[in-house]
C-alpha cells in the first residue's frame, strides 16, 4: 500500500488523486488559520517555492479539530492563506485528521509513522505538558495531536518521516534535500 491509493477534495471542491503526485517528494501538513503555529504557512510556502522545480510539493489540509482554530469555510481559508502568506501550494477542503472521522489519507499516514513525542527544547516540553493534560493516556497514541503536524513522503509514495508542530519547516530542509 502507498499514499497513491488515496484521494482528497481540493479547496476548490475538485477531487484529487494522490497518484497525481506520483514521483514527487511531498510534505503533507494539517493546518489551521487561527493556530499559534499558523506563521508556519510562510515557511511551508518558502519550501514550496524553493523546491517545486525539483519535484517537491507541499499539500495543506485545513482542519478544525483542535480548539476550533479553523472556523472558516473554504473560501475564507483560501483567502487567508493567499493574502496573509502568499500560499500557492495546494490546499484541501476542510478535513478531520484524527479519531474515527479522520479522512483515510490521515489514518494511513499515522499508521505508517506513529507519534514519538514532541521532541526537545523548552517550547516542545511546554507544548507536551499542555497536550498531556488534554489527551491524558491518549497522548501516547499515534493520532495527530495538533495543527501543523507534517509528513514527509518520498518519490515512491512511502511515508519517510513525521514532524510534530513544534518543528519549523526550515528545520526539515536537510530531510527534503536527501529525497530530491
């Protein structure tokens, strides 16, 4: 099984097969406009712009499952991303990325690369404490924990890495370059 067996609906309402991205390196990210991590849109756009001509694509999946931080409709989301961050990479329609309502693509992603913790550093530890209080024992499961969780996919459609929200897009450059 690979990522190419899945599909999603674009923010414009059109069906998109993941097989359309076959042969590209992908960074799949669940996003939210009102999240404290929303400035990562700029970093994601920078990556997209820098590497798109080398077979790299960022795909954003807006999600409202984390403290209602993506309350707008598709038109509002698209407008925010374009005007605020100049986003030109593809966005999906608003989706769920955790629990039973998660779209099949995200169920697959989390089954391939599980949660291994928030990482090191003060920001990661503080965020981890908040999430442990929110999810209790569920903190240890492989579900998406928050907005701006990122999955790196190789040219064969295999999930190579998972990066939690505290990881900035610029900190993924070396991993991306290894796959290009």
